[in-house]
C-alpha cells in the first residue's frame, strides 16, 4: 500500500546533530511533496520552531507540537487541538517547584516561562519564546499546555512527589541531560497524529512515521510503517522493529528511500 502522509519528529530525527535539516532530508521531503504526499512535523517543542521549519520546507499541514498537546494550523494561526494540564494538577506542581528551587518551565499561551537564574540545559531554551518571571503565581490562572522538569534533581523530586497523579509523564535523556515533560493523559503524539489523519481521511496503513524518542514509540507503532532512528535508545528500536540510519547520516531520507521507493537518496541501512 502506498504512503499518503509522512509524520516526522524533529530533534534526533529530522534535525541533525547541529539542529539543521540536511540537504538529503530536504531533497527527500521536496520529492515527497511533489508526489502529492503530505508531510507533518510532530514534536515535543513549542509551536515556534516547527512552524518556522514547516514554512522553510514548504509544508502546509498543521504542526503537532508540545508532545501532542497542541495542534496548530500554520497557515491561519488557528488552534486545531489543545489538551492542557488541569490547573488542579499544574498549580501545586509549579508551587512545589518554586518553593524548592527546582528547575521547571511551563508552556502557557505559546510561551515558555521559567524563574530567573534557571539553567539553560539545551540550545533551544532561549529566544523570544522563552520568558523569565519573578513567580509562577504571576501567570494567568489558566491551564498550561505542559510542564518541563529540567535536570535529574528536578525529575527525581517531581517523580517522588507527583508521580502518582493521573497525568502523562514523558521521560527523556539527551546525553547527560534528563527531563520530564508533563502533559494531560490524552495529550500524546499518537493521539494528535491519529486525529489529524482522521481529519484528512488518511488511513493509518498509509502513514509513514519516523522518530527517535520513547514518547515517539506509540506513534510509530500506530502508523502503517513506523521507523526508529539509528540514534534512538535500544529499547525504542526494539519496540518499533524497523530502524534507519542516525540523524547525523540522513536517516529520514534513507527511510523515505526505502519505504517510498522514489525518494532521492539511495538507502543503505534503512
């Protein structure tokens, strides 16, 4: 069965080790678009980065961001889907983090907010999308899209205190940096992609999904063809079954070359 839609994670997948889209990946995506195949970005980042990358690549579909908690139409700016963390859970978590001096960021109204002096663990933790506030109590009292507990100390403290709450805890490790994104239970990449495909009447059998993280696994297993990146953790590769090259070696283009058969990159390890 042919592929009608390709879902791509960003970090560790479409983006290389320098956080750029390689020429091979660009060429593969351009060819897929020319063949009438839709391409959607599915990421844990906020809306800003996937929107910019989508425009740069000539993509037209909405972006799925914030680990599936937010789906945004990049043409109109309209919010298509939003599943926030209930204030009953978010408020005590933020109060706890502020009282204990724990590094946490909260995504609210399409901005990340953090306390002054918070460590910047990753290169994307800067720019106009990130703002410092004197207290989380100064934020509007509305349910945030998601929370990020940053660093091993913060993750451990959050798990010990709030780990039994009915929320979705997405644990990730990037080198020596550990974080946990907290979303509503219903906010997952899989659910958001499933809803988007339903809206565009694309059956799961015609979906190719590529990713590298543990929170990508349900999406990759749902898609007709799910492919793990070569740089993914061993448990991710085992759970998905199919593997391509790493993000430093145009793994996305290689997977597309194998499973689309027409992408402009000769596959070797996909």
